[in-house]
C-alpha cells in the first residue's frame, strides 16, 4: 500500500475545496513502530508548504475548513506529551498546543517528567517556519 490507497491510514487528506493536500509519508522506525509523518502541499501549482521533521507522527489529521488543517501527534519515540498543530494554509500561520502537564500528572501520567522539559509552544498564530523550528527543538525524551 502507498499514499494513494484509501484505507484511511495510508492516505492523502485533501482539503474540502481540493486546493491543498496532506500527503502521508508513513515509515517503520523499528519493527512494528510506525511513524505517520506527512507534508502539506498546494495541489496546483504544486508546492510544499509545511514539512515537519520525519520523527513526528500525526495519526489524526482533519480539515476543519478549506484552509485549516488540524494535526494531532507526538514525536517518536513518544515518551513526551503530544501536540495539536492547527495550520491556516491561506495565512501560512498556525498554532501549537501541548497537553496540560499538570492535568496529566493528576491522572498519574508523566509524573516523572520534570517541569520545563516540555517547552511552552509559541504564543498565538505564528508563521510556518516558527512552528517548524519549535517542532524540531521539541525534546525526544
């Protein structure tokens, strides 16, 4: 199977108006450990708009409008809390939200995680290059 297959996992996710597409680039990091990476592209004329590092796995991706793509994922190997990346394609800006560490600790998850290990995401909508730099700098564990 490849990115053109339509089984809901190895797929392309096209904006409602067909102008943009999230192209999945799934690869096996280790035996049975899959990373569901991807790239946001303009359909015509074709151009790459947003390409996160390939160790980010975005298992959930949803177009909430013609211009807004919501990605939910985590950095492999996945020991730290995940993020929600919301991209406004028309504005070429977006936001990143991290899971609330205090809430996770209260539920018994990530109690070992020291404060400050997970950096605060950029405040408010930021250009794509700022989001990409933050994703690249996010700790792996």
